[in-house]
């Protein structure tokens, strides 16, 4: 777990013999996290996040301290915030050399021009112009166009008849299939939401039930470290006095 120092370094000697316990605690914590990550099968270089958000006591001053560290890091950063993406590739520029239609459409969109309307002239039944009324080819073209239009209308009539006979049943079947799919997805989403709700509730109850015990053990851990450092400092002090007495 992430152990937090409630009142700064636990122990510090003004004589300079002892270092702050915080550094020792950090070393112990790093070793514990490394061992826990290895036991959990994490890849090398990845950190094990082992926090208890429902019961961890977070100092409100940590946010301002973190912001200050970020500002100090930004001062040493060689790049400015405005060009922090300068090393990324430039904007993609498409190549339409082999696709002239796409090139024309890309140019139209780039100029914000409106899309041209569909040409409906070929759907009109028009006779040849007055200057071509005696031209056999012009009349042949008009007759062929009329035949195409007639065939097109016949096809539309057939499609409408099929739609009137079978369209309602097909749409009902399609709607039933979509409704069944929607209900399955909805039920699955509700199951997942319920599982998440139950999991979060269990996590909260478990963390709150053992939170006080964990905090008590943390305080005991710091107290034991404090005592060990005091004993070590006293031993160092006695050793120093004995060395001085031997020299005398």
C-alpha cells in the first residue's frame, strides 16, 4: 500500500548522524512494491497500483505540493507548451493522382462549394428540338429514351406491388429481430451495471471495515521504525564516544 507520512519525516537528528526515516521508508516501500508486483506477475518496469480509495487518508496539501512539482518540472522542460507536439508527423495530405473523381471532390469540399444537383434531364420525356424534328436520329434517341422510361416505370410498379403484398410482413419481422437484439443488449448492460454496483459496494464495505486497522498498523510501523532509528542513533553515538575515548 502507499504509505503516507502524516507529519513529515518521522525522525531526524540535528547532529547529522541520522538521515530522515522517510528515505528509508521509501526504500522499504519500493522493495515491497517490487516484490508484490513480481508475485502478481507484472512485467518488468510496470508498477503495481495498490490503493484503497475508500479509506486512504489523503492530505489536502498534497494537491498543492503536486502542482508545485509540476511547475518546477515545466521550468526545466526544453520545449514550450505551444510546441510540445512538434515532433509528431505533420498533417496528412492525401494523394489522388490515380483517382481524379476523388481529387475533384476533395477540391470541392476544400473550397466549401455546394454539391451539384443530380441531372434529371434523362428522366424527362421530351421531343427533339424544333431544329431537329426532321432528323431521324434525334427521333430515334427520343423513342429509345421513352422506352427506357416506360420500362423503368413498369419496374417501379412491380416493386410497389411486391412491397404492398410482402412489405408489411418483412418490416414486422425486421422490427421484431431488432427489438429482440435491443432487449438482449439492454439486459446484458443491466447485468454489467449490477455487477459493477455490487463490486464497488463490496470494495467499499471491505475497505471501510479494515481501514481503521490498516491505519493503526501503519502508525505502529512508523513507531517501530522510529524506535529502530533511535536505537541505531544511540549505538552510533556510543560508538563515536568510545572511539574518542580510545584516542584519548
